[in-house]
C-alpha cells in the first residue's frame, strides 16, 4: 500500500479558504467524507476535535496533520488541503498553516496503513517535497508529487540500510512516541534521523506508535550509545536506559529541535539516568507543568483501569451464579447450591478478591514504577484483611509508590557497585517491612473505623437522603461521559460492591450509578425517533446503535451528540440520569455486578422497578432534549 492509495482526488482541495482553525478542520472532515472513508462523520469530528484539545497538530513549517483513530472510520484514508495565504492553526511555531493532511484510521488491529502514514510524515520533513506540493496545479499533480518522492525515498530503503558506518562515528539512540502514534511519532523520528545524518552521527530511532514498537533498541546498542533522546508524550519503557545519559522531552521537541537535542546529548553534560523505572519517567517534563491534583488523578486512574477487568469479570460471574441458582433463593446455599452456580461463584469470587490488591499495586506502579508494584499489591491484601477495604487499598497504592521514591533517595548515597542490589533486595525487603508497619498500625485502624461508620451511616440514611444520593450519582454519570466526574461516580459505585474483607455484595449505590450511565444513549436513541427533525439522517441512523449501547451500559454512545450540541444534550441527559438514579434508590434496587446493563437485570433486586426507573429517566431526557434542540437543515 502506498500514500496515493489512501488519498483520492475527491479528497483534495488546492484552493481552500477557511477563515479559522475550526473552519479548516470542518472542511478537511468534509473532504474525508467525500472519499467514502467515514461511517459516522459526527463521531469522527468529535474524535478529531478531542485530539486537538490534547495539543495542536499544527507541527510548524506551515504543516498541520490532524488525525483520529476511531470506529467511526470505515477504511484508512487521507484528505489534503492547501491554503495559499495560510490560516492560524495554533501551530507549534506560531506561524500560519498552509499544507494540511487529515488522517482517518479505523480502530482495528489491522494497522497496515500506519507504515504508509509514517512515510508521509517523514516526507513532509523535506523542504523540496513541501514546496512542490504547495505549487501543484491540480489534484493529479499533487498526487504525482507524492508518488515521485515516496518512490525515491523508500523504494531502495532496504538496499541503503547496510551502508558502512565509520569506525569512530559517535552513536546516539532515540525513542519517539505520541498519544495516538500516527503522525508525530514518525515525524520526530525522521527529523532526528535526518539531523543526525547531517551531523555525521550514527542514529537509531525506536518508534512507539499505534502499530506497536518498531526498530526496537537492543541491549548491545544501548550499551554502545553515548546517550538516548526520549521524545515522547506518553509512557514508554525506559528502565533499560539506567546508567546512560538520557534526555526526556516532548515529541514536539523531537520535530522542532533535533539539532539542539543531539548536541546536548553529545556535550557530556547530561547526567546519567538513575533508572526511575519504566514508562512514567517520560512524564517528568509534563509533571512539572501539572498540578498535584492532576498527578494524583492520573495515578488513581492507572489503578482503576487495571482493576476494572477483575471487578467486571468477577462481578458478572458472581451475578450469573445467582441467576443459575434461583431454586435455592432465600437459603444459605443461594449462589452455590448447584455445581454450575458454585463454579461461577468460585471463579468470580477469586477474580473479585483481587480488586483491592490490583488497584493498590498499579497506583503504586504508576508512581514508583516496577519496584513499587509488589508493595502496592501486598498493601492491598493487607487492606482487605485488615478491614480498611477499598479506601485502605487507595492509601496502600500511594504509600507503596512514594515509599519507593523515598527509598531511592535514601539509597542514592550507596556506591554504584550496589546499584543492582537495590531492586532485588533493598527495595522489596525494606519497602515491604515499612508497608506492613504503616498498613497494620497507621492506616488500617482508623480506616476500618471509618468504613464501619460509613456503612452504618448509609444503612441509617432516610429514604429522602438515599434518593438525593441516587440523583447526584446518576447525574454525575452523564455530565462528562467518561471524564473525572463520571469516573468518580463509577469508582464510588464499584467500591460499594466490596465488603471490607474484599468479598462481593449487592449495592444500591452501584445500581444508581449503572442506571445513570445507561440513560444518555437510550435517551438520544428515543429522541432521534420521536423528534426526527432535530437530527440529521446520519444521526438518526445511529439510533439503533445507541439503543444497544445504552442497554449494555456503554455511556460513550452519547459522546458524538453531546460534542455537537453540548448545551442542550448534556443538561437534559444529566437530568434524566439523575431521575433514574433517584428512582432506583427509592425502589430499593441493588445490583451485584459493576457492569453488564440489561444483561444482569436478572440478578437485580426488584428488577421490574429498576427497569421502570430506567424507562422513566430515558423518556424524560428524550422529551426534554426534543423540546430544547433546534431543527436541522441537511
């Protein structure tokens, strides 16, 4: 596959005149749609805009490469646009952008197109290539320029690779990575490689893109190198560089400052990397610019994301155990009365019991890297056995991570000959001892007492208080659709599923959280049917999809609609979700699983009224949305 295979004549505009960045993006997305690459234009637009919020894709030198990888893309494709006078695109160098390439990547395991896109990214670093594109007279001429340069650069790539290397040539390594791994990863690699060639420096660049790690650095190469440049905006493994001079910068610096970075690494002034661990070391630059609250949130979400598969898988298997054991309902054997039910409950219970250790372990690892993983996991077990439960596990995770950071500083005075002894002896033994002391005598007693008070307070809450709590939790699930508020409500719900000893329980709180997350897609699907004039034909076509996503408790189905009309969609969805959550609490509904939607209704306590609450919230949100939204003109 070649670049011209992804770029069609109908997706090229050489005379575009957008007034601003928003107009430029919208025109590019329309060109992409003309090429037949999109399944859902609105969802693709939302993904492109979200990527721009993370950082401008205007990389400088008059170039912008907006991109998105999403299920809204039917087939990989490109759209191209020239703006002769340029347009302000918030580019990294502050200059107007003139040459645009929009990338559409499907969210599949097949990443054959990524090699093609990396070729394009590399070619764009060539001044002559950019100049000929800007002067192309027609779309066919534009494609011809791309084809010519791609053939010249990559046709004989394998034959050129084995060129002899000067015996005394200085050697530098690099790693490049961006969050999406589609364009900036390869542009930084190409910029560093080209500059190294000009400076007579031997360079090898490892790219960490969406297609995985390519051109992987070997242990021998790392040993021989004078230093390593890590130009990355996401976590990459860096523990392997311990003892070597390492520079950590943003991927944009790899594109814009290759000469400065290579000169700095060769200057001899870069300190040896102490081996902080793996991926999180690359966030040193970013952490300096982030608030403490943001850093804590990132560490917490790392633990939660690793914990959820255990909670969801275990919780649903436990729910199935009860579903297949209804003949023993009301007896002590309920859930394990039949061999099949006992099998599900044993396997599910084992997975669920790992919830707290995994949560604590990966919070700790996010802070202190691999040496902190063991401390966090053991701390999580101590929290479960000591009665401090979910909140104790949170403390254990942060304690484990920061204990390792503290031990690194304490042991930094030891001679270099003992460096290899730290991760295999000093950190595990001393860290585990300190974790045991802190959890047993400092964290568990007050946290266990707090858990008992909280359980008593929840049990003694009046109906009015419970209804209010249900409304707030349900509404939080619909305000930012996967953002901090949504995550906070969901984490609170999953925490309520675990007793202090880590065993699973059925929770009214989780029921309110789940129903609150189911309402937005269902409400939108209903609204597209009841108020057709308020939506485009493509939005109406996604109605069936949103029904399925809503019933499956996949709130993200509402994101494209919320992104296109946030002031009308978000408040109405939040109100409907809040009402559903409040009704769930009022009816005393509870659920033993943290996920599954309608597929776990069979084990929901008082499921008929739970379904009624879901219907009431969805209809309310749909009707309100229909009244406040404006008619659309296709």
